């Protein structure tokens, strides 16, 4: 039995989480789901966006499913807090074309590996007489760890190119450390059978942003720092149909948290029209994390069939179905595979 913490959150979070649990229900694996709170509605009720009990539950689980939260300026970010407390230092964001989505390219399949624990997301800011400053924290330890994850992911995917994305020509010390760490790890992995076949290169982040639009097939796995990874993965989402199509995995040495890249979308909350694709694909990533690869593959195939047929898809995909109607269609096809 797997113990899974479920955090619905705010906005469309509860709706896409409901869809996720619906497609998980027929899977022949025993799950113990326990619900926890986080987000703005939690803050209004308890005075905190992320209770200690939620962190404790997630830390003691095999994995966590996270819907979406609304973060009001000035509030502590629930998701960033969870990432830090659970030491989820790697954020994996696959950018993949699926049938039925309005993609710029119909054959993309790349992975952005984002350092998840430091950079400008360290949250170290202070006001000055002139305005404010933010401290960008980059360490060798974190840079080496994320590079190793990127090599492992490239190897697992059968990819032959790993690209480091940085701005070391301007951020000479911080991105300088990231770049040096990448090339040191690359040298070490170049001596290991299998990994030695992986080609490594580097691209400045501004050029990477352009190539992601004009020549995205040059990338297979990209590894980068926190803020750059966040921006580039949203850009990548725009190439494959939008944020509703992109899942993510937050991974550490002992835990994993899985969430759609999209936010809480308060403008459509409660209308049951949110696209559940990113959440369902996040479930696929969770199953892979739990090494339930057969069921993960079956669920992704069921989703692909629903997208391809186009009968039960949400309005953003050009259909008229609700969130749960699309989830029901995925579940129905999964049960026939």
C-alpha cells in the first residue's frame, strides 16, 4: 500500500485533484489517501498557508499529489515551503506534444530539469533606501546534485544530448559556479558506460529562449537554475498547447510531490471546465516515481486516446466536456486497455 498525501488547494485545484483520484480509482494498486490543507483558503481559516501538520503528512507519505493554490502577495508560498521542507531539490517538467492540443510543434518530447531549492527563489530580500534587493543563492552542492539528476533522466529516457542553460557571461560568480559544477559532473559521467554516450553542451538562457521557439528539437534534456527553469518551462508549455498540458514532478532523495504546472485559475474555479490533462499526467509521473511503470504507461495511453478522439475534451482543447467528464472518459478507456 502506498500512502499518498492529497492537497487540493484553491481555485481549480480541488477540481483537478478530483479528476486525478477518479482515474486512480480503478488502478489495481492499493493507495491510502489522506487529505491535507494549503493555500489561501487555508490561510483565511488558520492564519497560515501551509500548516505544520500538512508538512508532516507529506514528509511521512510515499508521494504527494498537489492541485493548485492561490498565493496572495505577502503570504508565504505553500508550494515553495513544501519543496524546501521536503528537500525536493529537482523539478522535472516534461514538454511533450499530445494529439488534440493546439501545439506549435506536434512532435516535441523534451525535459526541463530545474534546480528547485535555491536561486532567486531562496526568498532572501530586503528593502533599501533606493528600493529593494534580492539575494541569488547558487551553491556547488545543489548545482552538482541537479546535474546528476539531469544525467540520470537523460539516460532513462534514452536521450543523447544534455544541455546546461545559464547566464555565466553576465552572472559570472553565481552562474559561474553552476556552469563549473555542470562541466565537472559531465567529465565524471563521461567515464561511465552508457552515460558516456550522452553529448553535453551549454547555451545562454536568452539564446535558449529563442531556440526553444525556433529550433526546439535541438533540445532533449535541459538543466538549469530555478528561475530560468520556471520561465523556460512555461515557454515550452506554450509550444504544446498551454499550461493545462504540462505536468511536473518535484523530486528529492526520499520524497516526491506531483503537480500540474498551471496555477489556481480563479477565473474558472467552480465551473468544472479546467483541463485535467496536466494533473492526470502528474499522476503518471507519480506512478513512474513509485516504479509502477506498467500502470503509468496504460494511463498515459488512455489519456492520449481521449485527446485523439476529441469527443470528451474541455473547452480550452476545443470541446464542451467538463473536467470530470474528461476524467471519466480517461478512466473508461484505461479499464479497457
